[in-house]
């Protein structure tokens, strides 16, 4: 390659490195405001994170405190008489620990990408946005499909919302998504958690949502016409059905099944350790800028018994 071309590449990469330099403080750690902005990008680009409780963690380990009264606390009273000791109530106290696991992304940017971005003087914003979108997608995959028994080292970081839902399970019997599946899931949800039914959501795969929408459209009603011709959300018993692209559709022996999760989205807790690191390096000979993003995160249900999972849901 000619010396002039080497100089052009070197100059271009130096400009790119300089444009990214103001992202970095303390050896590549994003300052709190930058980290918050990066987390907001992750949330905005993800269906699950946009509804879940996303917690910026102050340390790699953090506890979620839980407190609730799970049974009746009112008693019949007698005037001027305290309740007997056996009639007095105490809240149910428990804790869930978020233990952030480390994951990393390495991105190589060649000259053509850098030229386009530098000419618009928007490299920093472009990199942050594109990396945020891609990382958000990958985090959602981990939160949904994480399984410590997985052969994929990334998915094996922790159990995601499908694997972690074990207390209330409905076997759909290899049928497509219809109102009967949702009915059985609602009946399986412990009564104590149904008081806030309007806050709940059914989460499932794209094809599963389409199958349910199609089953509604079979009815000769205005709602049936709407389900077929409109992109408006569909639901059951006042609970919206949310299609999540990263829900698997290759489960079961025939590799044509998916799952459905019923819960309050705020019960889905994703912790992101706020020390997010973004560092750069460059390979002058190849004309490539290397960007490495490192972060730590974890997922837990705040109350796993407030989750119902349907299995063996066929996708047509």
C-alpha cells in the first residue's frame, strides 16, 4: 500500500480515536451520567427492558428487599382489648440477590464507516446509538433465554425469565395459542397476585402472538375484524399480549414450540452494574478501529411465585 494511503488511514483512525476519547474517563469507565445515558439507550431499544425494572447497581452484588402481607391481617376486635399474640401479623420479609455477570462486546470499524461518520461529525453519537441497539438486543436475548446449562457460554451466564419460571407451569399440550391457553394460565396464577391483573402482561413469541390474533379474527365480530386488520395490541381478560422477537420458537421435540410468560413486567428485575467500560484500540495496518464495551448484569424475578409459564405452545 502506498505511503499516502497509510497516512490517510492513520489520520482517519486518529480522528476517530479522538472523537471517541471524550466518552472515556478513568481508563475507559463511563462517568455516571454517561453510564445512565447508555443504560437508557439499552432500555429504549428493548421490549422487555422497556417494561421491566432496570436497576443501576452500585456494586457487583445488590439485594432486592421484598416485603408483603400474604394473608389476612384483620381480626375481629373487642373493645379495650389487644389482639392475642396468635392474631398479630408480621410481614413476609425476604431478599433476592442480583449478582452481576461480566459480558463483553468487541466491534471493529473499518475506514468506510469511519469516513461517513466523521464527515458528519457525529461519530460518538453514532457509535453509542448503534452499540446500544445491538447490546440491548443481546441483553434481551440473555434475559429471555439465559440458561446456566446452555452450551452457549453467553446464554449460560445466568438463568433467564423462561428458565427461572418454575413454580407455576401450564402444559399447553402442543396446541397453538388460543384463549384457552391464556385462561389456564390465569387460573394457575396464585389468587393473591391477581388483584393487580391490569398491570400484568402475557409475553410470547412473534408467531405465537400472530396465532392468537388469527384465532380472534375468526370470530364474526368487530373485535375479530380489528384483530385481523389493525396493528393494535390484542389481549385476554384485559391483559395485553406482548410479542417478543427473541422468544424461542424451536423448542420441543418437533422444534416448533415456544413458551408464554404471564407476570407483572415490574416483577422482572435486571441489574446493570453502573461501571460500564468502553475502550478503544486501533490496527493501523488493517485500517480498523477496535471498540470494546464491557459491562456486568444479572436478572431475577422479584417474586418468582407471581409468574406463570406455559410450555409446549405450538407455533404454526
